[in-house]
């Protein structure tokens, strides 16, 4: 299973997702990708994108693609990954982490709420540019 198959807001396309990940990896000032692995097998990941918030007066993180393979859920890996992200954000003096999670996944939302995330008054909207 491809980790991107688990998201509900887009159609998985390996070449497109690999290109997106490569854009982050080639310029560390754009963001970071952290993975959970066991030997050569990656079974969890998160990607962080860096931007500036005028409201917060500094750098902030947009956190996307928080994914743990279904076979490894409920074993603490998601919590471990989020703890790592939060420690990274504190050490690098980021002002906020904004999370995008699937609206349809009450389980995911509950997971993040238990770890200190809360709903925002901001509503994400998008326009696809072809």
C-alpha cells in the first residue's frame, strides 16, 4: 500500500506525489519530511511546509500528509511522529503548526484533538490551478 492511498482529498498518482516530495527534499527551506521506518520499510510520514504568518509575526508550519499505515496504527507511532514535529517546531522557533486533516475522518480529528490541536475559525478553501 502506498501511504498516499489513505488520503481522501485527491487521487493518488505516484509520479505526482514523488515530484511533490522531491520539491521539498531539494530545498530544505521549503519544509521537511519525517518518516517512521523499520529497517528499509517506511510505514509512516508527515510533511511540513514552511511559510510566514503576519498574524503570528514569524515562521509557521503547514503540516500535511500525516499518515501511518493501517497495519501499524494504534501502536504509538503517530504520537511519536507528532511529538517529534512539535519538538522540531519549538527548537526552530516556529510560531504555529496548522494541520490539514480529512474532514470525513472523525477518528483522525479525535487523534489530533487529544494531542492539543483544535479547530480554527479559518476554513480552508482551494482552487486547483492547471
